[in-house]
C-alpha cells in the first residue's frame, strides 16, 4: 500500500509521509497519520525532468553531498608502480611509486600515499611519481587516496601488495683464500 501511494505521489511530484518518535526514542515513518506525528512533504523529481522550483542549489548542498559529487568527477585512481604482487630486490629502502588518476587532480585536492595503512607521503600538485624512503624487507601494502582541502577522502585506490627482498651478504664463496 505504501509503495503504491509513494509511486502515485512520485508521478505527481510529491510524497506525503508522517514522522513520529516513540517513547523509546525510535523514529518512525508511515504513509498514515498517527497521534503526535508530523507531516513531512517530500518532493520527488522524476529522472530526466526539470528540478522542482525551490530545490537547494549546489551552494546550499551539505559538504558531504558536494564531496560525493566531486568524487564522482574522478573516474579512477590506481597505483601503477609497484605492481600487484611484485617482488623488488635490493632497493636500499628507496621505493619508486607511480600513480594514475583520471581526470587530473582538481585545485585544492591532493593525493596521499599510505604504506601499510599509514600516511607516508603527499604528491606534489600535478605529480604522479615520487620516491618513498625507509621501505625495507618484507610484505607491504600501498594505497592512494584523493583528499579535499579539509582532508576528507574523496576516492581510494585499490591496495597493492608488494614484496621487498634483500640479497644476503656473505653468501659468496671465498675464492683462493
């Protein structure tokens, strides 16, 4: 019944809903009025139609909603180097990192790199490569995030797992002692 009313109301551009809070603080919604319920009118704009007059402008949209629309403006963020499951030998603690993002970074946004879940570097504006120091033997995970000027994360790359190996010293046989 509620679905039918909502669909018919949606076709006409509005939905009437009733909201109330019970004695335990639980919020309830219904298509039927209840004692103490407040009437809530919901405007519904069918897809492909003109927005309802008085709808909030982007300037009045909450920041979280703006961030969602900004994040939607980024198609992808990927770690290109190191590669997934790549083994790196004898890098002396220096890890070269490359990222790719589409489209390019917007003004005020930044790309931050997380190594093993910890922030370790922020790329210079416009840069897609950097070098990390102090990355030693073992298994590591690298991930990138795009953040806005307030530090809110707009997009994350998939994590990349890689391995650093170091040749053991003193394993060469002694020739002509």
